[in-house]
């Protein structure tokens, strides 16, 4: 075999070795990016919240963990039936979670436990019979820029029947997702 039959030897490419300092800098950059992204999401979009109390049972139980969407109401209106998180009008250092029953302009009354909105009984399949009460409340018109809210556990809820309407500016989120306990994980209805 002469030299023309021997294939040329090609050297392998040099190993791309990253120094320890370079690897740490890339790791720190990725970590910083992740932390900044998480802070943006928590501050402006979604926030984890712990439910305290039984006023929203059976929809939400005491000590459940949920995510609230803090962004949705910047561009859309609040609808009847949505579960909202708001600063309590009697003490704005406390947060409450309740269901919106009356929107601006609605006439809301409670007749022996039956919620009436604009003269019609509100269908509330989310309130089981054992959580209802037979109390009444005189008709109230929901003012512009305010909302009438009730807890789903009517017999143990401190809500608009006791302290009145919630100003729109106090509502800061919509409950959207249960993440703890795992067996109840899912989108909130």
C-alpha cells in the first residue's frame, strides 16, 4: 500500500471546556432570570393565597391554597358568580374572598334565605342546603362602582348582608385555581 491509499488523519475538534467560573456565571444568570420572572408573575399576574375560614365552603375549605389572577380585572369587568379577593371595607388591612352576587345597578334582596336579583331567584347550585340559612334582607340597589358579595356558606359568612357593598377599587383578584390539597387541584368554578 502506498501513501496515496492512506486516508488523511483528521484531528478531533478541541473539547469545549467551560471554566468553573464561566459555568457559575451562566448558572447565576439563569437563576436571576428565573427569580425576576417569578417576581413579575407574583406581583402582576398570579398570587398564591391561603384560604382562612369556612365562609366559602364547600367551594373552598379552610387552609386550602389557591392562585388568584391579579391581572384579569385590569381589562375586563367583574361578573356575577365570580369568586373575588378584596380588601375588607371595614379594615383594608384584611383580605376576604367571596362570590359576587350583585353588580352595579342590580337590586338584591334575600327572602327567607333565597337570594333575589332584579326580582328573580338566583340559581345557586354551589350552596348546598345544609349551608343555607333562612334569614332575610331588605332590597338594596348596588351603587355604581360597587359589588354585593356573599360567602357560599351562608350560615357562617360575614359578607355584604352585614357590612354592605365592596368598592371596585378594593377588589384585586379573581380566584382561579386550587393547588393544595392535591386531591382538589384544578380550575375553580
